[in-house]
C-alpha cells in the first residue's frame, strides 16, 4: 500500500511539473504562418484526436505543436494568444475555468465536437447495489466503508474543484471527506485494484472512456444540483484565429466525433496500449468519408482541395 501511495504522489508531482510549464513554452510562442498550437491534457481521446488533427494538418502543409497544460493553464494560453486551439472543452464542467475568457471574447467556441458525454462522481454497480447508493446524498451514511475518500484526477481540474467545493461547504454531509488528487492513470489504477476485489470506491468518472466498458458504473445523482455535468465536448480557439487563419478555423469547426468512436480510441490507447500515431493512421485510412466532411471547403497551404490532398497522402 505504501508503494502505491508513493507512486500516486510521484505521478501527481510529475503532472504538476508538466502542467505548471508556462504557456509560452510552445516552440513557436507567437504562432506564425502555417503553425497550429494545440493544448492537451493526458486524456486518451484528446491525445488521439490531437494526433489525427496533426496528421491532417501535416498533410495540408501545416506544422502542429502540442503542449501538455493543465485545464487552467490551457485556458490562460488560449486567452493570451499563446495557444491556438483546444479540442477538449468538456462543457459545462469546465465552465468555472473558461467562463471569464468566453465572456470577454478572448476565447471563442467553434462548435460541439462530441455530444452526449457524462462527467460526475460514480461507483461500480456492485457498490451501488450493496450499499443502495444512487446519489451523492447516499455517500455520507457509508463514510467508513469508503474511508471518507473520493478519488479524483489532476489537481486544478474543474471536476476536482466541484468535489472540493462540496466538501468545503459540507454539501450532502461530505464535510469530513477527502478528495484524493493524483493523475488520471493513477486514479484508474487504484480503481482497478479496488474493483478487482469488489471493494467500495467512489471516483470521478466520465464518458466516453474505456472505464465504462471495463466496469459497470452508476453515475451518482445530484438532487441539490451542485454538479454542472458535461453534455458535450467543444472546440475552442484563441480570439484572433478566425482572422489569422480562417482555413484552419473552418477545419476545426467541422470536426464531429460520435461517442462510440471516441470510446474506441480511448480503449485502443488506454487499454490495448496502441500508440496514438498508429491509431490515427489506421482510422484515417479507413474513414476518409468522415474526414471529407471535416474538410469541406478547406484548402491546403498550396490552395488545393484539402480532402483530395489528405486522401492522397493518408488514405
């Protein structure tokens, strides 16, 4: 157990070091012609999506830079023009981080990329049945069984903050509970360990994700409406991208991904351990019809029809 705790702390420290890197650490701090800078967190679907977008942009003559930044620092990078786009805006769960930038117009919404998402504390089905837990309000009566702990992910993530706020305000009687922050891989490893012996666990869960395939989960109800949920994943850009590069802006605004496809990518990367480059290559080769809808009206840097160029180079 001690080794697992040390490993979780180390994972948190590593992510914290990565996430605290200043946004200007992109190789091209001011952007530039044919350079697209993407924000990333260590989420399987976002990693694969960024790889697919990078491959497409590369075929069109663009250079892509991807930087791992925490959600708050990623928002700051977009708002200050030090990053160009973000394909992982879970909404409304990230509202507390992005609202001020969206209201000011420093960050703009291009559209919804994935709809029908879920993002909330959850328990495995066997826990829900054993303790009759269906709601956040049911947790406090079983605090001893859970060690009064809720497992979270990266520090600074909005989902973590909503849990911390509930604890601080003693909502649902959670005032004596603790949020265990680590990293997404560390949290899932701990959930895997506990579910293997059918022990009680409550943790921050979301869909699309392979966790919903591996474990039968019950997302906890929120009768007091403290949790904003997550109905969609949106594409965001810095304010001036539409003026600076309407071609890239059009491409990014047309990306649509269904939840089954996103879950497949997550399973391939997170469970099957396939490299993102391989997942992207295979998917692009077999889904040129979908890619063509993303590239409608888009051109390469040489002015050629983007769909034809991508099909020739990646299909």
